[in-house]
C-alpha cells in the first residue's frame, strides 16, 4: 500500500458521485470552494505549489490573509517584470563581430549582433538570468506559470540560437502567463523563437514544413488522446495556412514578419473532425494574419477537446499526476467548462482550481515530487541564501545563478532546454510522471547540493553562497525553545506529517546533543545571543547545521 492508498483508507465515508465506482476514486473532492481550516499548513501547501518554495516571510504574510485573498494576490502580480539580462561575458575574444555597443553590466536584449560567439555567450547569460529570476521571484504565481508555459510551448536554446529571440520568447510567456490562452497560442505561433525552433520560418508555398502545424494540434491545443482527432491531412493543410512567416534578427525589436510571395494562397480543406472546414486562401500582406485567425478559430471551435486538454495540463502541474474517474468528473470537466465560459482566460480557471476543496484535499498535499528547479530554487529561497547584488556585482551574481542552474540541470531539468518539443517527460510520461525526477543518479545529487549549501557553500571570486543556519534560525518566532524551533522548521520544510516521536528524537540528537532537558539548547542559544563570540556561535551553529542537513536528506523533503 503506497502513501496515497494508506491515507485514503478509512476516509471514504462521504457520498460518492453516483456515476463513479468507489474503487475508481482516490478522492471525491471537487471544485467546490474550500471552506476548511486556513492554517499555516494550508498556506505552505498553496505557496509550494504556486512558487519555488515557501519562505518564512511569505508564509507569515499570507497567513494573515484569508484563503481567497491569498489566491487572488498570487494570481494578480503587482511587482514589475524582472530587469532584462545583462552583459556578464567577454564580448570581444573569439568574436568576428564584437558587441562593443553594449557596455558591461548593461542589457543586450535590444542589441543586434549575429556573431555566433556573441550569441553563444548571450544564451549563457540568458539562462543564468532566468535562474536568478526564479531565486528572486516576486510574491506571485508568475514565475511558476512561466515554467508551466515553457514546458507547454517548449523550445531549446541551442536550436533557437539567437538569445535575443529567446529573451523575447520568455518575456512573452511571462507577460501573458495569466492571460488568454487562445491569444497566447496565436502569439506563440508568430513568435520568432518558435518560428525558428519548429521551422516556421522555413515553411513556404513551394516547400511546406509540417513541424509546427503538427505540434500546434498535438501538443499545444488538442492533445492526442481524442477519438476522433485531427488527421495527417489536417497537418498538411494547417502547414499551408502557416506558410510565409519569417523572423528578423537584423532589427532591434527582433520581429516576425510575413512575406506574401512565400505564402500558399490556395484554399485549404480540413477533415470531418473539423467539420470539413475550408479556409479560403488569401493573397497580399494580410493573408497570413487572416488565415491564421481562421485556423485558430477552427481549432478552438473544438472547444470540448481543447478545454479538457488544458484542464488536464493545469491539473497535473499544480495538483497531481493521476487523473482518475472521480477527478475527471469532479475537477477536469468543471474546470474545462470554466475555460470555455470565460473565453479561454486562464486566470478564472486557476482561481477556481486553487480555491477548491480538491486542491486542499489532504490526499493532494505532499503528493508531488519537487522538480529539480523547485528543489534547487527552494533551497536558495526558503533558507534565505544571500546572493551578490545583481546590479553592482552582476558578474558574481550571474556566476552564482549559473551554479544553481547547473545543479538543477545535473539532476535532469536544464532551464531553457527541455529535452524535446514535448517538454520534460516528468510532466507527461504515463505512468511515472513526477517519479521520473528521482532515481539512483539524481537523488544523491540532490543531497550533495543540500549538503554543500548547509556546509561550506559555493565560493566564486572570494564570494560565497551558503545557508547561514544561525541567521535563518533567528527568523523563527522563538528559537530558544527547541520544541517551537523544531515545529516551525518542519511546518516549513515538510508536506506530510512527521511523528512527535521523530521530532523528539531529532531534538535530542541534534539540539540537545544527546541530553534530555530542553535547557541544553535554550541555554546555549541564549548565551550566544547575549555574547555572540566565535565559541558561542560555533556551539549553536554546529547543532543547527547537523539538524538542517539531516532534514534535507530525508525522503519527505523531496515532496511538496
């Protein structure tokens, strides 16, 4: 019996949905508004799913609001967008066309330079910067939604090549992350990075390229589970609709543009799945836009398929990987209906999901494994790791962000570079899903990173990022009380209950150094606070580091 089956046992006294057999359901909760208790436990669950970790400051902040207020604030970012990436690299050595127009420490996002060496260095800077955006994220769901869309509309940095296009692409996903899905699909279709990645710029009347036309239907809107579904003929017809679009790397706004002479102006006929729709061929400068609108209107007219597909994607990213009959009826169907009723606006659907009894159901808490980015990002954020100033010490900041990004890549989530157009397998591969993140290679690497950060840290150019165990403990409500310290620590770190016996044993082993009385810790802490000399600091620091290291190596630490 696994954890979910164990937790489910004995909890099914409620009335089941009549059309669902009891044996098919993991939980019977649905999209009804959650009206249960709102404690720090629920706050932490919400934050870990919507952000990269839950810091103590964020937990305390949202605990002072109602559940509705907390979700609304997360879904309505007010912080400005992150400042764009800067030149942290050597812009001369090895370059045929150095980017001397960009001053070190200033942004290159509007600088035209097609030199391969320069673009390679900009791509590296772009990836470092993105990791920095995660670590420095604002108090909203925006960065998590960016990862959701990055996985959904996957691109790879080397395949795109041009870092200016990559920044434009990510900026589009970030700014439109909580907007209209149909509009976002249209924007992505004409996005220069996507035009390069899926060969849209090579798609012409004389040589139609089916790559984007296929993924538009299979991966981006309809999915491949429907029966009936789009046909190969539909892929070919859609490819013809999309002919003529190109990307310009020689203009500092890095636009896409349409060339009518490269466009197939014949009529395009689709299958019975699309009601035998005929998209009338056009000519002239507006032909591309008009036919694209016709194509998207035709696809989104299959509103049941599109809405269910997206409801499942949102569910698996924010709630749980398995969708059984009960979840299908009680969550997916009403969530899909909300998408349709709100003309494809994402925010109303997310709001309903995150405020639902199903989201806060105990069976959905601690039921997901942290992705590598969630694991590495949360270690930096939750423990209050201090990074160099991104403005005055940009080279060191980028170097530190690069280290964290590389760590996550080493345990199989390379930011900016999912393994294929389908994204990371852990988000879609049946039946393992998130379990793919943990194996005999990646788990030791996760523990090595947490061990390093609570140990000697990572040093670069004489600067260090490290978990300051004592500084972190000072942020707790009553660090002199070992019981409150343990409880508040576990409340933040773990998403499934830890027994009192286990807590007491950890307290004794680490904080009390094998003794039985709580004052062995309280006295040590108070003596340090009263006289923070090196000897007193080392006593409490050694105990805390041992406790924190042990906690981060527990299997439960990998859950969220």
